[in-house]
C-alpha cells in the first residue's frame, strides 16, 4: 500500500507527507494506515489531517470495523473522547475489536471508570471479552487504584485466562498499584515461568508500598539475565522511597550501563535524604557527555523543597528556566515547589506573587488536584474546596468533627503547605481542610456502617499537612486508610504510623 513501508519504519511524518502529495481513491487499508499514523504523531498537523480525512471519508467505509477502530484510536489519542464515542455508537456492527478500542481509549484519557459500564454493556449485548479486553480492564483497575474494583474484575475473569502469563503479570501490577501487596505476592507465586516483567512488577509493587527491603531481596533473587533497565529503576526507586541509601549506592555501583533514567532515580534517592552535593555531582558527570535532563532537576528541586532550602530551590528553578524554557508545565510545577518553600517560612504573600507571576509568564496553569474514592461501587471524585457533591454539607460537618478530634489530640495545621494569601473570611484551617483528600476521607466516614477501611487515590503528591492529618485520624478512628498519590502508596495504620515512614 502507498505508505505502509513508511509507517512500518515509524517514519510517520514522511507517511503524511506522501499522503498530502497523492490524489488517489483510498481503500480501507489506506484509511487505516493514515489514521494510525495521525494517532502516533497526535500533533497539530496530524490532528488537522486526521479530522479532514475522517470528515471526507465516503459512507461505505463507515461500517468497516478496521477503519472505524483506527479512527476511534486516533480520536482518543487526540483527546477527543466524545467524537470517538459518536463513531462507536454509529457503528451498527460492533464487535470485540470495537469495544476494546473504546475502553482502551478511556484508559488513555484517564476515564477508566467508564470501562466498567462498557463491560456491563458488552454482557447485555452478548459480546464475550477476550484476553485483550481483560488486560485493558486490569489496566483500568490499576489506574483507578481501588481494591474493591479489582476484586470485582478478578471474579469475572475466566480461570483459563487468569493462567495466561501476560494476564498474571498485569494482575501483579494491578494489585501492587492498588496497595494489595499480599495479593500481588500470591499472583507472583502462581506464575510458573517467570519472565522479566513478572519480577519487575513485583519489585515495583514492593517499592510503591514502602517495602524497600523486600524489593531488594527479590531483585537479588532475580536471575541476572532477566534484569533490565526497568529492574534497576524499580529497585532503586524502592530504596529511594524507603530511605535505604547504603543499599541504593551498592546496587547503583554494580550497574554496568547507567542510563538517564537509572541516574535520575539515584538523584531522587540522594535528594530525598538531602545529599544535594552528591546529587549535583551525578548531574554534572552526566552532563559532561549528555544534554541536561529536566527530570533530574525536578528531583533535586523536590528535595530542596522538603529541606526548606530556599537558596537551592531558587538556584535550581532558575537553572531549569535557562535550560528548559519550553517545558512550561514542568516549570509551573517547579514554581509551585519554590512557592512552597516561601510558604514554609510564613511568606505567603511572596509565595502567592511568585506563583502567579510564573503562571502568567509561562502562560500555562497549575495541574488541578483530584482525589477519588469508591462508595457503594461508584467512583466519587473531588477537587479542592469542592462543594458539588449532594452530601457536601454533611461532608463539611464531618471534616469539622475530625478537626475537633485532631485538635484535642494536639494537632496543629501546617501553613507551610498553603501557597497563596489567605483571603478575607478564610483561616489556615479552612484553607487546608478544603483539600480534596480530606473531602474524600470525610465522605467515607459519613457512610453507615462506618468503614474500618478507607481507600483514596489522587493525581498529585499528598501534601505534608494532609499526610499528618491522615496519620492521626487513622489512629483516633482506629481504621486503616490507604492513600495512593502520584509517587507512592501510603498505608496509614491504627497505630498512627504510615508505611512511608515519612519518606515522601
């Protein structure tokens, strides 16, 4: 076909160049190829070409399953969920391939909760899920991070499919990312012919859940010929999140070929322990032969924020702006970290003005913080100071009750996590109590019966105030709370401790 060779060699731009030069009647294969090329690129040019081609496509191709599936995939890559859904609904010959494309697109766009409604629809329509379907749904469970949702899916996967190694590996990953390490271990032990992915998934599960020593032990048991870059990254990340510096150094020194990502994880480990000179030395050595990498500086800046190191925070951020002027979203995240440092010294006005000026200068916005939890089989999502829930007044009342209990136990709200000026009518307490994870916790506590296990997930790192808040409320209310943030999974126990040992 006219450009299969280009696409096969991932020369997608050249494939589109050729597409724009020819004037032929397309067939189904050509449409599929061009849609797939546009999906891979997903830039302004590809979006324009893909949409134009789709709009002008003759009616006789609009029930071709391969053409429509590739068009749906393309639109999902563009982030246009509604258009992809319209194509799906307009297709009169839906099959398993079409359904898989839809739920895969939901995962791609962080709309994983929709996957389970589609699974119910498949059941009603008599469409039998295949291994690909189950793998996508397992991935959806991993994204959502709720143990109850995982249990719902695992009960529906046929045993013969559960025994497939790819599915088993995905289940290890799923359980690990949902905080169910024991179930991940059971899945790991059930794999007879373990491969690299099997070991990596289990090592990562240990690391995410603050079990650094277990991650190291399994890494050492892993056959050398199976270890790859991901293996090294997972075990070093586990060391980083558990504060195991000596072990991290030993493993790092033993790695023959140190890639950018491996070095970055070691920089993160050193920065978390405030060993900034050693971390900077790794950056300097790397940059002798390679171009600078933003993620290395973000790790250094994050550590400087945790250390309340004003001078280093400003220095690293200025360096990032010089080196990576086009990485606007990351620079805004960096600006938030610097403003956190100012706030930690009570300089809220400076924090506000700095953050606002950087957002204006960079012409982008701060990523909105989201938290979600599962209530009665439904995923409920909150943003900060979110009053859209039908039980909003009850939620706020419960936060008030929790706050009173915390204060009676000596709790003091930490204003260093406020990065803006406090407005008229606000207090430090009211600003911090509006954080999304506190709303999600309160919603669980107003359920009847009152749960002894609560699970929250969020898209950003948990702030220090919410971390201390959750530790103490778990102790006061004598319950287990799991909070998965952008970096790791926190297990808050009834004894008032967290699995991260404050290495977050």
